[in-house]
C-alpha cells in the first residue's frame, strides 16, 4: 500500500478491525518512510457478468431491470414485496454463481420465468407473452397448458 503523503511503498499495519456489520476491514497503517499514519478500508467487490443481448450488444448486469420486469409482470397481482425481493435475489445469485464473464439475456429471461412460475401463474403468462413474442391465441394456449402441467403448482391437482 502506497503512503498517500510521500508515496512511499513501505507501510506497516498497526491495527486491524472488522466493521460492526462484518462487511469491511479497517486497517490503521504507518508509513516507514515519513512516519505518518493513515487508514485504509478493505471491502468485497463482486463483479457481475456482462449481459449479452440478442443483437450482440453488451451491457452491465442491472438488478433494477430485473425489478422492473417482475413489477410489470406482477402488476396488480397478490404477491408480497418480500417474495419479489427473494426472487430477484435468486436470479442474481444464479447469474453470479455461473462464474461466467458474459451471460446471455435469454438465459436470464428463462431464470425470471422460472421464478415467476413459482410466484404467480398469471404473471408468468404475462412475462412469457412478451418474452417469447406470442403471435396468436395458440401461443397463449400452449403457455397455459404448460402452467397447468407444471410441478410448481403448490399442492394443486392438475386440471383435466
């Protein structure tokens, strides 16, 4: 660590303390060249992958875009904010856990659909209709049948 005063590269750690929340470390340092003291902080920096869109463009992963997608699909649906937050966290964690530098937007869309299927069937159909570009009533019928046969239906029997 370089000294901010004399730019010397030899510094000594005098004291190390973890923050109350446990998400950072505070280090008190002394420069061996000029004998001045300064404080540094160490925190974790998670690097989310780039999102590769259908047209090949790349953009930063943005959890706010996920929230917007969930909000549109779940508009006026009886799903709590806590469940939506958990679903967004699930998608974000899955994307991060892939360990890739780039992730296709299609894969993220599929993850969102799986979470919506668990949360609300109507929201799932809404999202799927836009995501899969439904062209006619037949596309909706297929999606509704897929929802009926879905094992994600909590304790409900499949319709006959």
